[in-house]
C-alpha cells in the first residue's frame, strides 16, 4: 500500500510539472509573435514500473490458554488429552496428564499402563448441561493432596468402578448448585462429609503444631487427645440400651428383632461401619483454610466464620454444611441468603450451645429454637421459598453481594 501511494504521488507531481512547463513555454512564445519558435513539449516522466503490492503479514497463531488449577470459572471445554464430554464415564486414560502432578500414567508394567490412572473433573447433569473443568486427578494425588489444593470431594478406583455408567467426579471448586448434594446423596450426608473433613483438617493442624512446638508440649497434647477422643466403636459400647435403640432409630434401622443388649450392640456396630461419620458436638466454627461458599475466600485466622449445621436435641443433624465467612454473613442480600444472621461475638457468647443455619435450611422447629418465638407466617413462606431455591440450585454465588452503600 505504501508503494502504490508513492507511485501515485510521483505521477501527479510529474503531470503538474509538465503542465507548468507547457504554460511557461506558451507565455514565452506569445511575448515574441514576430519570430515564431518551435514548441517542444517537455516529455513526461517515465512511468514507474508496476510492482506487486506486498502480501499482508500472516496472522500469528493465538497464544495457548493459560492453565490454572481448575480452569476458568464455569468452563466446560476439555483440556488437551482429556476425553470429550460425549465419552461417557470420565476416566483419566493413560497418556493424559494429571492436572496436579503432571504424571501421564505411562510408568509401570503393561497392565498398569493400559488401565486408567485417575478420573476427570466432568459431569453431565440431568438437564443436559456439562460441568467441570475437564482436568484430571490421578489416584495418587486423590489420596495425598491436601484439602486446600484438591478440596474435600474424593473418590477411589473401586468406588468409581462400582458406579458403572453413573460414575462422575468434580473438583469441589468446580461444583455448582446441587452438584455437592447430588454427589453425597443429601444434605445430611453432605454435612457429615464436611464435618469429617473439618475434623481431619483440625487433627492435621494440631499434629503440625505439636511437631513444631516443644517436645514436652507435644507429649502433653498427645495424652490429652487420647483422653478426650474416643472411637465410634468405644462410644457405642458405652451406650445404654435406650441410647442404642435411639442410635438405630436415628439411622432408620429397626431393633425389633434385638432381644438382648448384645444383639443391639452387634447391630449398632454393623450400622456404624457403613454409616457416614458422626458430626462433632459443639459449635461449627469455620476452620482455617476452608473457603467461604459465597466469596470463595479462605480465612487466615481461627473462627473466621461458621458452618451451616445443627445437631438437634433428638440427635438428628440439620444444615447443608456450607461455610460462610463473617463478611458474607453481613453483606449477603436477604432475597437469596435469608434473614437469619449472627456475629462472631454472639456465636462465642453461646459457647457449646452455639449453632447457625441458613434460613432455607431451617426445619419447622428450628426457628423457635433459634429466636425463642413462634415463626410468623410471612417468615415461614419465605423460608419455604428459600428452601426450594436452594434445592434447585437457583442463584449464582457471584450475584450474592449488594452494592456498598
């Protein structure tokens, strides 16, 4: 384009110069009419040789997308080497790298090389939408990675194989709406899973603190832990007949055929082996490192929030188990979060009797237990509406905040 423009300008300049010379020559001849002179027009500049326009520069290939721990929020594209969304059960096939350690699963004997070495974060929901970042997690990372890196949602090769075509797995950070509830099978199971993960994190932090502290403090802490804690089996063996019956009823198991205490004990132990872990008693503080479900930020200090959880007087568990930091507790809009709020000071003042739940997670008796008065009809209708919205996974967490004012 530059060459063509230069050529055009040169031709225009040559034409202008020729016209000027011709005009000057005619004026000179008209000034001397008695002696006519031959007029020789000035030749035009020779035309510039035709040149081909330079080819436009080739478009550079776009840079490859940046790879994060879980990909972009809400992304459904599949990472290179991963199976497509139509490939059925999302196994991490040999040759496809793990999204955490990068191992492609090609080491070992021939049988190991041909077997899937993990799973891919992907789910095809009932409505046809596809969730997950498409990145894989190998079995070794699934077992060993801390919660801050992989979340609390884990699976094993045996469990994944047993689910056949219904098997799916996703990072906890990639789950939306009802994904968590569908994965664990219900609100109670989800709350129990969160409680077990919280307890494991607390034990890990306590163990790390003891290893870093003085040797005498570590020995004293270990002794206190043994005295305070007891296994589920020990708790069951210490139960009375009435407590064993209540335990079986709480797990929807009949005890009509149990005529002796030994029969009750045997059945309770069988139920406990397959039951989800018991929620710990006391207030459900949000542990350090656990991400808030609304803002996705993890508090760096102890007691940075609370978990939606309550253990009722009859031993029944309630709440969705989702953690909420104090900042979101204050700022989340009433339309999507409800009106049930608390502060750290209030929660601490209630000591071992402290509990909090979303308004949409309240049962028929929770309102009176929390506020000390009967539930107004308007609040009951709003609570039912919030509960349906939570069951359907309606609101996007990104829209939870109101503008500062």
